[in-house]
């Protein structure tokens, strides 16, 4: 069956000739109030964002300060451990020297063993 020509959604002339009365002043006022509300929301979000940025900056500064303190503490810990290790080696060497001297070895023989 052949398709009929023309659109089924075609408007009739009777509906085209009726003009709808639109109150543009009311629509403009409504859009203006919507615009003002959005501007107020944007200002509030901007203020909140500024406060959050300041808070973030402060927290980043605190984080950097804490990181520096941690590095300093690690360095002090390493120095103390090295000093303790040296002290332990020195104490061990002294005990070995005392044992050798108690065993009847002379200082010259001990020096030759160390070389």
C-alpha cells in the first residue's frame, strides 16, 4: 500500500492563526530571579572554596613542617646509633686488650697483632 503524502503532524490553519498571549515581562522577571539565585549560590560556593583553599594551604604547611621534623629525628637517631656502635666496638676492644695483657702479652706484641 502506498504511503500517503504529507506529515501526520502537520498543523491545521485554524491552530496557526490563534496567537497565544504571552506575558514576557513575567517570564523575564522569573528568569532574572533565577539568575540572582544562581549568582548567590555561586558566591557562596566561591567563599567556601576560598576557605577550603586556605585550610588546604595551612595543612600542607603543617605537613611539610612535620616531614622536616621526621627527617631531623631520623638523622639524630642514626647519629646516636652510630655513636652507640662505636662505643660498643671500643668497649669490646678494651676487653680484648685487657684479656691479652692479663694473659701475659706485651704491648708491643699486641700492636703487632693489630697491624
